[in-house]
C-alpha cells in the first residue's frame, strides 16, 4: 500500500509542478464545474438511441405510406417502389444519418460545456481539450465596457446550473461552464463580484 501512496503523491507533485509552470504562478483559483449536465445529456442520447433503434421499421412504413399518398408509383411507374423492404433500407439510412448528426451536435455542445476555467492574476483563462492538444483563451477582467451576468438562484443553485457570462456591447465574450455555488466556487464568485 505504501508504494501506491508514494506513486500517487509523486504524480500529484508532478501535476502541481506542471500546472505552476503552465500558469506562471502557483496562486490561481480554479472554478470546479458541474459534470452532471454533461453526464445527463450523454445518458439521454444513449437512451434515445437504445430505445429507438428497435422501432426504425416504423419509419420504413411511414415512407411507404407517404409515397402511396403522393401516388409517386402511379406517376413514375417504377415497380420496385411498391415493395416495403426498400423503404426499410431507406429508413435505416435516415436513422443513422440523424444519429450521426445528433452525435456531432452533442459533441460540440459537450466540448463547449467541458471547459476548465481558471482565474490567474486578474485574468480569466479557459482551457479546452481538443483532439490533438489544448486551446487556451485568456481574457482580461479589468477591460472597460464589460457586463457580467451571473445566472443563479432558486433551484439552479442545488442542481448546479449557475454560470458567469461576460458580454461586451451585447456580444458574449466568455461563458463559464455550469457550476455549484458552494465551497471554493463561492469564494471565487464573491471575489469576481467584489462582495
């Protein structure tokens, strides 16, 4: 057990040194984000795919009915359009096309939500993981004309759906990921709001 504890402590020390070198200081505050919205979204997408996959044959029947209502087979006189199995092939294609486009949209949304937000020397740093590295965005909090919006209160405090939004001339510059307003996050928010 002792070698495992030594290995974990060396890993934490190495990580701390790398982050201190990355930020240029050891005095930084990280806003700990809420992972629940991302987990619920991924779980919802999985459930949608899992429970809707057995029923894609209904989509084929719908296409068959739709072509029959439009009387395309009578106008074009194409005999294979009267067979339902071709519409099932079409329904599988349409289902997987919709599934892939939904997964792409979900990955973009999760990439937007899963940013690491760090406050360093009066600046806001957002670090986002990309496929081959990281993207760092720095933002100076002492700029003129900035409007800070803090979405909080009520039920959103307990489910962790609080956010900070910085706007300039009506344009959104930075949005923090969802977070709980308790513990260290509360201290950071009070420091930003100067209260």
